[in-house]
C-alpha cells in the first residue's frame, strides 16, 4: 500500500481542490492530507476565511482522502515523512521551482516528490475576487 501525502490550505474548498486530490489519489492507495495552520498561511499568503476545523471537515469529506492531519508543516522534513509513513509527496505544479525546492527539498532528495497539474480555471483567490465584484 502506497501512502501519498499532500499538504494544502484548502480555504473555500472548491472543485480545483477536488481535482488536485483526485490526481493525488491516483498515485497511491492511501491519501494523507496535511492542512496548514491559520497563522502559517497568513504568514505567506493571506488570512484564511474558513477556520481550521471547517477546512479539515471539507477535506475529510472528499472521497479521495483517507486521513487529514491538522497543523501540517510548511516545509516537509524527514521527521514528518517518517512519523506519517509517507512514501510519496505531491504538490500542484502552480508553485515556482525555487519555492518548491525550499519547501520540498527533503522529499525531492529522497526521490519521492511529484507534481500534478494545477486547475487553472478556479482558485480561492478567484472566488474571493468574484465575491468582491458581486458585492460592488
């Protein structure tokens, strides 16, 4: 059984997230998803709209996910991989290579890192933009 790990924010859970998780699940037998803490996300992105509990519930309800872990580290290290029995680490291909190398250096060195295509037609940022536009 191959344990596949993906980390995400999963704010305003949408079909792009579902497509990502579908692709992740196709790479193994057991999908473990780490959800980043609110303060971690705010440090590099923006304040989350959904709470950690709400984001966990959305991801846990997805049929492609077997387990959800809160407060996942932003940088995937050897201790995290070992603790969770991770055999493959996956991320979307929307992140610049330089940032991928920083956050996923260890799984890359171990030869257990893969990317999957990002769903370009939708994003949380796009949903927020639409909401602001509809309000105006």
